[in-house]
């Protein structure tokens, strides 16, 4: 690569990194708000929230990288046109295809990043996220560790804890069990501890009273106890297993899985095949995104009023490509044998890029002839 190529490529990579950080931050904050409310309402701590947020970052990065590549190409090309750098290069005899060479290299780099994310990082992070989500859903401890609130961890169960000490001891515990159809039991205790066992969590209460009401006879029986163990796991049914998500499965598994595997995961073979091919198509599509942006901006000559028509045209060319993917995903993931539709978007992007490059080359020749 020549000095010009290295100069343009460095500008593209710097701005690509900047826009990626900005867009990832905005997208992450938007998702983190809902995630924070969900986890905190389930009694989880800040460490779990940060862990879940970190595991969701690869998927967010995968979504924003094509946008960052497009915006970076728009910004760099616009600045070069505004500073007359492209005009100087064209006057020196450089064709539009030669000027776009670093943009092609930039697109290939972005495609490689997308491929690494789609085939390796996103499935691995998604698998870890789903596993941790499954563990959190089974962990009933966090649902009880809230003081001063009446909570309902499941239907028919009401728990109130006045205070929780630094050692994790509960003070003044109220627990009402209405899960049985004919019996209502209310437990009150001065102290309690939540103990984890091999069979699940147990609530051990000390110095309390158990009030048992028979709804049929309306008879009340009261029992005082020094210590009593309440089986939380016996009343709250925890999930016994989980279904794998398509996002956490490897690409070879999606492309080669038999129909029985897809059915066992609650999906279809068509969805498996389309998801596998879509990961490959994503990395191909992003190669042409910056080329379309740069070549479209090179259609017009320098103007004091800017090149907003070319920028709007570049955006207008990208929007139908995204709509194409939406339509392909709707068909390919539902009908068997239509997984090849995943490559429709990159194929159209390649055609649009070739058209824009051809038009920009003709435009540069006309401007060069007029200048001569």
C-alpha cells in the first residue's frame, strides 16, 4: 500500500473506532436500563448486572459495526472533498477506482471483524449469558433478600423481612403459604437464615409461631417453635433444563444439524440453516457498505454548499438493502430450502457498489476532460 492508501485507511480506522464506541455506548445504555430494572427487581446485585452487561456487548458490537463503517466512510470522504484532497488526487491522474482502494481494504477489515464476532465471540458470549440467566432463574436466594417489602416469589407465597443484618440474618420474618387449596399457613419468626443445600434452598426460622387455618372447617391451630425449616425448593418449581438459543450455537452446528436437533431446541431446520448462512452473509455485506458510501459521495464535484444530495443518496441506497434482509429473513427462516436468501443482501450490495464505482469513474473522467 502506498502512502495515500495508508493515510486514508488510518483515517477510516480511527473514525470507525470512534463511531463504534459512541454507538455501542448509546445502544448499551438503552438496553442496560431495562436489564438493570429486571435484575434488581429479582434481588440480584450489581456484580450480576455488570456480568450480564459485559456478555451482551459482543451482540451489540455486531449490530453497530456496519453502521459505524458506513458513517466513517461518509465522514472521511466528505472531509476529503471539502479539503479538495480528492480534487488534487484526480488532477494527478488517479482514477476513482484507485482512490477507492483503501476503502476496499477497510471494508475487508470490517468484514473480518464481523466474521470473528458472528462465528466466535457472539455465540460464546451468548452461551455464557444464557447459562448465567438459567442459574439466576434457579437461584431463589436473591428473591428473598429484600428488606421492608412484601414480595411474592411465586403464586400463593408472600414474604416480608423487616431487616437483614450484615451477616445475612433475617429479623422479624413473615411468611404466608396459600399454595395448598384447603390450608393456609402463616409463619412469623424473630430470626431466620436462608441456607443452601444439595436439594435446594431452605429457610430456617427461629423463635416463631406457625398458624394453620383449615379453610373447610375454618379452624385455626397454632404451634410455637424454637426452630423450623421451610422447604422453599419444594414450593417453588425451578426450571429443570433450558433450550439452546440459535445465537449461542456454533455455525457448523447450524449448517449441519439434523432436523431432530432443531426440533429438540424448539426451532425448525429452516431457521437453523438461515441463521448459519446469515452469519457468513453479514461479513460479506459489510465489505461493500463503505464502498457504496465513498463512491456515492464521489459522484459530485466540489461545492460550497456541500454534498448533501450525495449523502442522502448513499443513505437511500442502504435502506432498501436492509429491507431486503428483513424480507429474506422472514422467508428463509420459515421455509426449508430457502437459506440461500441470506446472500441476497450482500449480492445486491455488491451490485450497487459496482454501479456506484462505475458512475464515479465516469464522472471523474468527465471532470478531468473538462479541466483539460
